[in-house]
């Protein structure tokens, strides 16, 4: 006695359609999650780069302050030195 397939009911069609929608929604959600993870990774790298650059800027500012202090000190030394007469500089 051969089996006869049961006719597909409207309820079964709705179930199949809903399952297909769910699969598509899950695939789309996974794609968006992967995209979000990539963006978070890029944001993390960007923040690290910004922090490194801020550190470098601070180092350069400190170096500039030291150089300005040294330049002022040298300028003070030159101002204090007696004015040399050109005759004093001529070879003898």
C-alpha cells in the first residue's frame, strides 16, 4: 500500500514562509554583527593611534619648552657679554 503525501495546508505554508523569513533575518543580523565588530575594532585602533599621537605632541611640547628656556638663557648670555670692538676681533 503506497503512501500518499499529505496535502500542504495553508498553515504549513505560513509556517514555511515564517521559517524562511526567520532564516533571512538571522543571516542579516549576523552580517550586521560582523560589520559592527569590524567597526569596533577600527574604532579601537583609531583611539590607540590618537593616544599615541597625543603622547608624541606632549613630548614635542616639552622639548619645545626646554629649547625655549635654553634659547632665552643663551640670549641673556649674549646681552650680558661686553660689546666687542671690531679691532679686538682682528688677527694680530
